[in-house]
C-alpha cells in the first residue's frame, strides 16, 4: 500500500508541475502524507484503495487527457477527481484517529483515587 501511496504522490507531483493552477493537488499530497501514519487494517486498506480510484483512473489516462486539460472543463474534471480522492483519504484517516481515541477513552476509568479537583 505504501508503494501505491508513493506512486500516487509522484503522479500528483507531475500534475502540480504541469498544471500549477490545480491547487487541489497540494491538498491531495498532504492527505497522502497523513494517511501513511494510519494503522493498515484490511478494512483501511480497502478504504484507501477506493479513495484512490478517481486518481488512479486519471493516472491511467493523463496523457490521453492532456489536450482536454488545456481547456477549462478538463481542468474542472481533474480538480473534482483529485478533490474526491482527497476527501475520501481524509475521511479514512479521521475514522482511524477517532477509533484510536475511542479505544484509549474506553480504557480510562471514569475517576481515579487521588484526583482531587478541590
């Protein structure tokens, strides 16, 4: 999975260099960096794979889309696909962080002896 994330990041870098006006790429790269810190359970791996589908599709067809990206409508579609992957990756990461927080909160006692709030 880390190889897929690294490959997607390289793709994002190429898009950023070729189309600097597509600022959504920076957010995607940030989400890719953040997702590397999550615990890769089978469910998480599947969610990450699904999150990267829009970008994977773009990656396969970027050269074919080159002419279309010169037009406003083509760039709009590119930014929508990148933004969709970014939101999905952020959702996966947030779900993981919340699950970790709930695990540690459930292990903490409601009160402890010696915790005087007076």
